[in-house]
C-alpha cells in the first residue's frame, strides 16, 4: 500500500493516532501537511464529491467554533464549505486518507481501518 496518503496537520491528536496506527500495521504512506503544503484544491474537490461536504467539514472542532458566526452562516453547500476549508485548512475533518485502492476515509476509525487490512 505504498500509494496511501494521509492528509492532515501534524499536531492534531487524531492525525497522530492515525499515523501511529498506519506505522504499527505496516501500511506505507506519505504524509501531506495542510499547514506547510496547503490544501490541494483538486484533492479537496474529489473529497467533497465522493464524501460530501458535510463529512469533510469539521463543525465540531475548535477551529469551527472560533470562526466568526457570519462566516459559519455562509456555509450552506459544497461551494461555500470549500471556500471556508481553503481559507482555513484546520476546518477540514482529519485525518483524510486516500488509500492505495482509490477509496477515501475521513476521520480516524481503528475498527474500520482494521477491516481494510482483512480485506486486502
């Protein structure tokens, strides 16, 4: 699974757990740091299309809660969510994993990820 990519922010606890899990289970992966490398717009568009903006936008996190209420109120569809996520990468639910088989997962779920290993 050398083509697996994990997208996120290195100091995020969920990203730390995900990276440790991937390493512990021998899943080769590359890490894309949203803070240093930015959010790849083509990848974000794919995630919004396949996963839905409601799944990709993290409305439970600190970043969302710290956004101005007027900005929060603008988010009504994929296009407006995309604009907020590009302007504020920390508003993206993490981690986002693009698995080698072409599938994508949003958020860390050890049970679901373990099932992936059984299936490969």
